[in-house]
C-alpha cells in the first residue's frame, strides 16, 4: 500500500484560501486559522446579531488566540473558558463550525444545557448564518430540499456532519464518534444522567476515537465556588488571563474589579442622587485614571495585549475573562458598576452579578451556620401555618429503615422560604402504615395568613437506603405531584436534573414509559445554596424563616455538615462531611428545595399566584390548617408546572 502523501497547504493569492499541490494520499488540514477564515468570510445575521454584517475579530481581540487554538494547525486539543456573559465566546463556536465545513471536514457536535436551547441556537444562529455566508450556503443544502441532510439538529456537509444536542440527550449521542466537540454553558448542564455519570465527561468521551486529532471547546459562566463545573476544569488548566497595557505607563495587567479597599481597579464618583457621574480604571502600577474610551486601544493585540498563562507547563488551555473587557458599545463599566450598587446588599443577586459580570464563581458567605443563632431569630408564626409572603408549598422526605423524616417549606418571591412543618413518622417504610401517615401530611391543607387553604404542590422523597422499592411504589401512585429522588453528591450538578430516568421495566427488561421516574438531586449544590441563605442577616430574597418552638435537635441537624478541601492528584476538591451523626433536617430541606425548583419557583408569576390565593381567602379562625382542601392544590386549575 503506497504511503500517503502530505503537503502543507499554500495560499491562493486570488481567493485567499489554501489549496493543495498534491491530491493523492490523505488530505492534510489547512494552514489557515479560524480567525482568518471568519474575518474573510463570516457574515453575522441581522436576526440574531447586535452587530450584523462582516465579522471583525478586531472588535473582540481577546477571542483571537482561542480561535487560533481551535484551528487545524494548532496542537492544542482542549480549551476551556470561564467567562462573563455576552462576550462573543459562543460565536467562536459558530466560527469554528463554519471553518470546519469549509476547510477541514469531520464530525462535530455542539451540546447545550437543554434540547430546546440546542434547537433555538440552530434556528437563530446557525441557519441564518448559512444563508448569509455564501461559502457555507454552497456546502449545506437547504433543509427544504429533499434528501438535503439538513434538519434543525443535524447538518450534513461534504466530508462531515454536525449534531446539536441538549445535555440530557446523552443516549442519542452514545454511538457517535466525534472529532470536534463544543460544550456551551456547561454549568447549566444536566450533569448527572441516570447511572452514567458526569455529562461533560460522557460527551467528551465521544472524541476518544480521534485521540490526537480531537479538539474540545468548553465554555461557561460559572456558578458557586467549589461547585462550578467550569471552575473545576479551569483549575486544571494553564489558567490564562488577558493582560492589557496601561496607556500611560504601558505596564501589562488584567482588568479587575478591585473594590473599595484596593488601590487599583474600577473606581467612580457619584452625584447627590447616588448615580455614577464619572467612572475610570485605576492603573495597578502608576495609579493614573484610565477612562473607558481607551479600552479599544488597550485590548488591541498590536498595542501589546495578550493572554498570559499562570501555569505554562500544563497542556490544557484555560481562559478567564470578565465583562470589563466588553467592547465599547456593549456592556459599559458604568452599567456594570450601577448594577453592583443595586445588588451589593443582597447575596443572591450579588451572586448573579459576580457570575455574569465578573465571570467568577461566587463564594457563599460563611460556611457552617451556627445553630444557636438560627434558633435565636425564630419568628412568632405557628407551625402548620403559612405566613403572608409564603405562596407555594413543597416537601422533602428522607427515608430511614424505621421512619420517614419530612419537612414542608413555603416559598415566595426571590426564593425566600418559611419552615411550615418538620416531623418524624415512625414505622418501617417496607410496611404500609407509615406511608398512610405521610399521606396525611401530603393531603392536608395548610392555612395561609390570608385565610386561604394551601396544599403541597410537589414532594420529593429520597430513595437511598434499604427501602428504595417502597419509595418507588408510593411515588408511582402519586406522580407527578410526588417524585422519587436520589442524591448526586458531586460539585457542579444542578439542584435537580432536567429529566428523570425511568426505573420500571417490563418482563423483557425494557423501560416502561409511564413507570416510576427517578430524579437526580445535586445535593452539594443545594447544600451550598442553603448554607449561604442560612447566613443571610436580613429577610428578603433567599432568606430562611423558622417558627418559634422548633427543638434544638432540628437546628443542629440543619447545620450538621461542613465543606472541607481534599486534594486529588494535586488539585483541590470540596467535599461535604458530617460534623455530627444526624443531618436529617438538612437532607429534607435539600429535597424540598429540589421539589421547589421542579415546581418552577424561578419562573412562577408570583404576583398572579398572590392574587389567586387572596381570591380564595376566607376569614382566619383559630382552626389553622385543619380544613380539607380540594384535590389538585391551589395551582391545580391555574397552571400545570409538574407535567
């Protein structure tokens, strides 16, 4: 068999594209970068681009090195980016795809948090770009053409194919070998999928066939420090930061927020109304004030700006960048600082700002809460009743061999919450009596402060331990209101998975579509959120309320764990450990929170629900919470969030 011939591609002076002097043997990849291709040929569509028309890498010079690493002639195989929002990194993935279509060929996969987002990306970004970019339009046929190979989630082109998936769709991707993989917004992934493990790892395994020829591009805005998936990947990389020169002293530095107690970073003056009247960046070296208008020149590669690695010996490339680098005309320093002033007193909103504007994981305030302080701030509302601002009820149930432990929480705007009930129901879950007691908790009504009767909208029951089948049996008869859950203690997993796994099988071993469903709960993520909220000092978004009368044991169980750091292969990993034997109250809160997320607390129209509750109110009597309520709960005829 004759040896394959390779020849480095040359550039055609007329077209600007590479051509091959030899056509026999294996065609080599082009000596042409993604940046060069995008600058020459990419057209940004009007329907989905703020700056439509010809792509210009000079607008976002911090993207150039990343696109160069994704190019065929770069030896870099893994690139991760931990970033603020709306900086152009998803568009890098699109440029990469079109470059592959035109010059490289090979199978590619794009993965988004959900299948819906994958379809939206295809319709709003990929399809319009195909139509507007002539070189690509010639190679990907119109989807209306018979046998075009072009659908919403599959794009065929000469020598290759693109698959677009949601992170919950691992089963469909399992049999597909992939050379080029783009993982977008991985902190939003349905991280834990049935028994198959981490979704990022499982999708990445699709590239194993290609070994040294593969490329993986992972991008995300981070979430909670120690729990963020992109943070974990970035920590294992060479950790690069974009350094820009001061226009006065020319010293290179990365742009940082700084803060009130630092002598560098973003600084501003405010007028009497508290509005920002002047803003600047204070140089770390010469302390001169740098107006934002200098930013374009500062970020330019020709002016000396560049990515600097912290650990240059590491092979994996990692990049971190904040919204302070957004080009002029995008999110301004004034807008970022104004938002900071608006959220700085609220930990929940500050977390979002830190993630989306600084591109950094948020470190929850404090660690293990002090149970005595929690008890000391208990409030004078009665157990089994719902305070005025509590608008939706969920329950979490922990399973032991001789009892069930149940907590009921009310939820309101901003995920503020109130403990309504906590108790232990004694009896072996393998027998029926204890489940009848749980039914009494599930089916009873809880009197709202307005006089309306509320019922539990969603209940999550732990399947761990030795009574798994008993939990399945109970949940199966009460779906979708009651769900079976399993804790998935690993950083980065969502509080509750985007999709459940089916557990019931027929005589042939096939899964039964309408059988019991098992939902994965990111217990590490939930515990970090809960502990951050328990440390809040003032009522408001995220704050947790407790009624007077709860025993010391409840508060001690609620605060019975802490985070420690373990080092594995030289890298830090946060691990939750018990500080006392029983942590039931914490576990039930985790499950109640997962049930609340599934019930839609992040998207509910709270004002509408409040009006609905008030319309059903009756004069408040001393008979709190004893009236039987109609089946379905107060949301039953309003909107189905649990179908």
